C-alpha cells in the first residue's frame, strides 16, 4: 500500500510541475513592482478559459499532493 501511495505521490508531483509550467505568465512592469501594484487594484478580472481551467487543475493536484503525503506518513508510522 505504501508503494502505491508513493507512486501516486510521484506522479502527482510531476503533474503539478507540468500544470504550473503550462499556466500563462502574468508579466508586471517595473513601475507596478515599485509602487506595490496599486494600479491593478480595480483592474483585476476573473480568470476565464484556459487560465481558469489551469488554476483549478493546479488546486486539485496540490490538494491531492497533500492528501497523498499525509496518507504516506500515516501508513509509514503504523
């Protein structure tokens, strides 16, 4: 059982890296970095399309990573 969860954890971690690399980059200019991004306060829009899908995939994969890690620790201690 430990080997199965360890393999799932490894596959999940690889998928997390791929999902993060596939997300579109959010470039900020130097002025925004120096001013603290106050100009973007009211300009935020909800993510749509591919960006929203990738955010959800990353959250699910991250949650699975923690579940697998906790399950692996529990099984290895008992």
